[in-house]
C-alpha cells in the first residue's frame, strides 16, 4: 500500500471522527482469541481461573494499511474472603497510524455462587475510565494540497477538542460446569458521549457466548481437561453492528488450536473472515503462548493483510487454601 493511499485513509478516519454526529456511533475493538482475553469479553470471568493469572494481547488488523493496533494486559485472581474474583485491565487502541487512539483502565469484581456441586454462576461488575484522543498532525485536509507541489499548505480546518474522557460501567453473568459454559455481558451501560464535535454516544454492547467441552481419548481420559474438543459460539451487537463467531477448538496436552468463522455487518450478517489459532503451554502453570490469523473473505478481500494476533499469559500457583474451587471449562483462546 503506497504512502499516499495511507494518507487518504487517515483523512477519512479524521473526517469520520470530526463530523460524526447523532447518527454515527463508534464500536469497540475486538479480539479473535477472546477466551485468552476473558476480562475483555465479560467481567464475570474475573477470578474464574481461581489462581492468579496475567494475560497480554496484541492485535494488528489490516497491517498493510497500518490501520488498527490494539493492546491489552490484565490481571485477575479469586479472593476467598470476598467470595469472588478481582481483576484489572488496561486496553490501548490505535487507529490510522495513531491518528485516533483510545486508552481504557478497568477494575472488576465478580461474585462466585456455587449453586450446587456442578454448577457455578458468576455475576461481574466493571467500572472503567476511558480516554479518546485525536492527533490532527496525522491528518491531511483538502486545503493542504497544492495541485502542483502536493501537500505543502497549512490547513484552516477546525479539529475541535483533541481528547475526551469519561467513566463507564459494564456488567455480566457467567454460568459454568465442568464441561459447559454460557455467558452474557452488557458493556457501556451508561452510553457515554465520546464525540469531539457535536454528540456521539457509544452504544451499549451486548455479548452472548457459550460452548461445551467434549472429552477426547479413551474412557480413562473421560474426566481429563487436558484432551478435549470445544465447539463454541459468540454473538455481539452494538448499535447497528452485529458479529457472530462460530468456532471449534481443541486442546491436547501442551498444544491447542482451533478454526473459526466470523460474520458481521451493519445491515445483516455477511461472511467476514476465517480464523485459525494455535497455542502452546509447556506446563499447566507458567507461560502460555497463542497466535491467530484472520483471513478476510468479505468483499474487502485479504489485500490489506488480514489480522495477526498474539497472546502471552502466565498462570501462577495457588496457595493451598485457595484450591477449593475449580476453574471454568472455556477454551484457551
């Protein structure tokens, strides 16, 4: 992709941000390995791994355009005295080579209720501080372009406020057994105004996700969580935007992997991408590495480079008094 094309992309991003009014709403960044980024998916996951854990994610979408980069890091653990889990997460999203950025810091608490010996229900709550910033120096406006000499003129464009900040609230529920998991989350319950000019409220995002873990191997492995096949589904809707992910993942010993299909569109679901994921975890505790690639199959095709995503997690050892509960059965990515 040539530099001039990228510059025009930045111009489009800028015009969308500046001119957006009541009929234009932003959407949240998304991750392919959403089960490796559980706190971002649903605050009810806080402490669901029981032992302390750190998760980091990096996503580069349309790398040939330099259009979108998203980073996240989170920490969570179960706290017996609170009968639930605590979590904290930081998310950073850059669009248009950093022309438009978003930084979010969130704190979470999830109450864990043991309904019976098999079923656990978590109720999660999240409070976030989010800031969006606009770097107008990355934009090129029409009045800067000279027909002969190119981009040499100053601009008279009014870019308005360069940053907006607000507090946001979210909540979620998660039910799981040793094999089944089902969750629902509502982000941006307050629908905050995040426009630089005029008004543009961030719509509430509804997420529904679930799956079932099927044991693999001989009967003696029937109770194992190390060898399993996990069909899973995730649906999200935010404003006029809808997304559906249908996937099949597996874990066998130290390795895991999966294949998924994503569809999304503002006017009804249409094919968007095929995603392949691979993971490696040498030990039950310690480091885990994951990688995924999104191959675009929509009308946009894969000319922009699809999307690369890398996750790195570390699972700590629990203190003996904290091993009275079992973690959820969700996939590793």
